[in-house]
């Protein structure tokens, strides 16, 4: 079920929604924005500060089915006896967190693929941040999991990122070590005894209204690597409250993952289509 609203006076989108959606918490409204569920004149808008004009039509859609508690269908991009790749929606944890009541992709996929009297076992090959969408890979046995993670240095990981501003030069490589602060759950860039090597390549594809779409490839896979590196560059990912300015959907999508097949050595290529909510970040 959706909510249809009519704008009477010029106002910022978040302020309008908070005033109109009585009984909704601010966090709930932010989630709808992040998930691409808010439509303005038929187009998805994810920015809290988007300026509405008098006469605009606003529609707040129901959450994506994959994120609703009790609905188990996740989009499977690839499946064989050893590996399963899914298109993880933004807003969904990859694996369990400290809060047991939160849904996560691992449990949902297990429920989705298990049959009566035959529960499937899955091991995550890697993780994506909760608000990052895209390719997420699982293995169906510990042996395959160890083979995949053991050859992870050979994986090719391509992302799309929408960032604030326009990098100059328009392409380059960030070769700066990272260390994770477990207390603040934040990655710090720069030399430190505990820092580990991290390499991020980027290329600007286009710039619209002060924001840029970057093609990003990472050689390493440190936690928060892309978000921390791009913020260090001076161009934080759009919607990143931890390293930049919050509000709306996080502008990060895991577009492609390529790995050597653990049994044959041939390359396996998994790609996740760009979600509508992500595409809307550049207008």
C-alpha cells in the first residue's frame, strides 16, 4: 500500500514527509528514501533536501518485498552446486549483527532455498555494507568457501559510486593504508602500525548538478574501503553519514564480481543490475 500526497507550498522533501506522515518515525521515513520508495511526480527521489514545489505529487511506496520481514525472495543472479550469487538490496545486512531481530541476507537466502527436511548450508564469501546494494556471493560448502576466499586476491571487484563534487583529475588510484577503529566503527586513512594496504582505482563517468558517477575497482577489500578512500580524496559517497553528509540512499552499488571457479579455474562473472533508487541519485 502506498501513500499519495499533494504539495501545497515549496518545502524540502524530508520536512514535508515528516509533517504529512503522522505517526511515522524519522528513521522510518529515511529508510523509505534510502530504498528508493519515495516518488516525486513519478520519479524516485532519495535526497532528504530535495526541494518540492507547490503542486508536486509525492508517493511513498511500500518497502521492497525483499526487505519485508517474512518475505523471503531475494534475486538470485547465479546458482550452481557450489556457488550462489544474489543481488542484495540496499538496507539489508549481509550477515547477522549484534541485534538478533534484524533480517540479513544469509538467513533469508537459507530460508528461500531450503526444502522440507533438506536445509541448505551457506557460507558468505565476502560482505557488503548494509546500505550498499549489488553482488553478494555465497558458497554451499566449507571446502568451496575456503577455495574461494583463498583465491580472493584474484577476484575483480567493480562498483559504481555517486560522490559529491567532481574529482580532479577525473581518474586515478588511491593507494593509502586503512585501519579500522572498532570503537567508532570507522576506517582511518594513512600510515599507522595497525594500518593495512588498500588500493582503489576510480574513473569519473559523468557529472550532474554537482555530483559525479564513478566507476570504481578495488584491488583490496578492506572494510569501508571505498567510502573512506573517496572521503579522503575530498569526494565522499552521496548519502554516507559516516564519512560525508547523510540523507537518502547510499550512492554505492557492487556492480560486478569476477572470480576463478574453485574447481576449474575458469573465470566466473556475476553482475547486478543498477537499481532504480541508485540511478535516481544523479537526477
